[in-house]
C-alpha cells in the first residue's frame, strides 16, 4: 500500500482514500508546486488535510472541485454544505 492510500473503515469494508501531495495536485491542474502553494495560501483551492507536517488533498475532493468549476475555497465549502456531503463526495 502506498503512502497516499489509507484504508478507512466503512462498516466491515475498508475503503481506500487517495491523498494527493501538492506536486500531484499541481500535475492534475498543470500548475507548478509554487503555484499550488500560492493558490492554497490565497484560498483558491479546497482546504487540505494536515497530518503532522504533511499537507494532502483527498483526490475525490479535488475531482469534485474541478467538476464544480474550481470555485474559491469559501464558495467550495458552501457548495459542500448545500450538497450535504463531506468533501463534495456523493
């Protein structure tokens, strides 16, 4: 199992959650690492998950965010609340 895959208990069936590094998010968006960090600081990306010193983004949330048109973080949080889902996941 890679570092980006962690089993999450969903009843009896573990569900793998893929977490992306800033570099991987940048590749998905065709951005440099510096641009990802700048956009994150400016609130233009979904909020990352922080695990110790590591910063990661759930891949399914990045996918949903892209499908929603890449709104700013504040708008994205409102969209997630409206959908009643965590991370924009259905």
